[in-house]
């Protein structure tokens, strides 16, 4: 039984990979992440960056075939602030004055041509006032929603200009 499940899982992964290959590619680089304004430290930092990269890649599946997106993340300031909790991981407390923000540089290309390129300062000052489709247990729920909004408005809008 385990062999059958394993084969199905491998087949599903190969099918997903084939579908992802047809969609655009997303490359994410974190530029000097040790200097980011507010991101967990140690193993939590690595997990946060992996989760954020996975989210960018997931969004990239919406790109038309042949389009590639490069994102250089220059700074991250997560929603809320960390408070010592005495446990293995610190607790993050969200308050209105500590909204999520992210600075990045992006380049969208197709067939070797730059469609759009620019710097983006993502901010969500009203992050507590809007519904969020991500679950409360998702540590990046506010950052993901902010990135989703930017991606839809800037990357998928079809209004591509260089140097925007």
C-alpha cells in the first residue's frame, strides 16, 4: 500500500512540475537578510524565507508561459513585533502601528525582453482591518496578502513598462 501511495505522490509531483514548467519561473534572492528590519532569527528566519519563497513561486504559476520573474528582496518588516515568550520561539504580537512592509526590486521578462522592472515598496497599513484568506496559524498571513495584492496589481495587470 505504501508503495502505491508513494508512486501516486511521485506522479503528482511530476505532474505539478510539468505544469510549473509551462508557467513562468520565479527566482527569489534575499539581499543581506541579516540586516532586514524585522524577521525572526536562527532557524525561524530560514523557515520564514523558505515559506516566503514558496509563496512567490506559487504566485509565479499564474504567469503566462515564457514569462520569468526575478525578485530581489531588499528588506522585510513583518507585521507586529516579536516578544520574548520563554518558549523555544518568541511570540509575535500584532498591533496597528506595526504593519507589514517589504522592499524589493523586480524584473519581469519574456523571451529575453524586459517587460517590466522596478523597485516596489509594499506596505499594508490597514492589515488588521481587512478580511484575510490565510489562516490565523499562518505566520506570514499578512505578508502573503500584501504580496498577493502587489503581484496582482503590478505583475499580472498587463500594464508592463520598463523602469516603473
